[in-house]
C-alpha cells in the first residue's frame, strides 16, 4: 500500500473508492468514496459520524475540526459499505474544457 491514494473498488461491496496510507495517523489505510463533496456535505458527513479527507498531491489527509474552515482542493468522505451518502452532499462536476476542434466560421 502506498501513501499515494489509488482508485479501485471495495472488495466487500464493489463501490468505487480511493485508498492509501494515512501517514498523519499511524499509517492506517484510509478508504474514501470516490466522489467529491461540497463544504456543506463535509459538515453533514461529520455530523453523521464519518471522517473526511482532502486529496492533495495525490495523498489523502484527514481533516479535523480546525480544518473545516479552510478550503480543500477536494473533499472526500470515509467509505462505509452499503451506506452511500445522499446525492445532495456531492459537489458539481468540474466544467469541461471547450471543444476547440470546430472551425471559427
């Protein structure tokens, strides 16, 4: 297992996840659902007893109380088999780059 989070699927439920070592906490394996959540989604996840992580430089970093006011490049919620979080927690997908293959006329 690497410190860099890798995409994969959960061996129990088959959900799409990211996993990697969380060096900040005795190098335990961190598993998160492979969907980015909003700030509000992160706070609702915490209220519901789930850990949250940010993905920075390909690595998962656990977010604590003092991090919640700070921005994160991407927020992820701890994976729990057969307990998907509500779609209202999801961040909108990033905008797609414009297709510049069309001629200008």
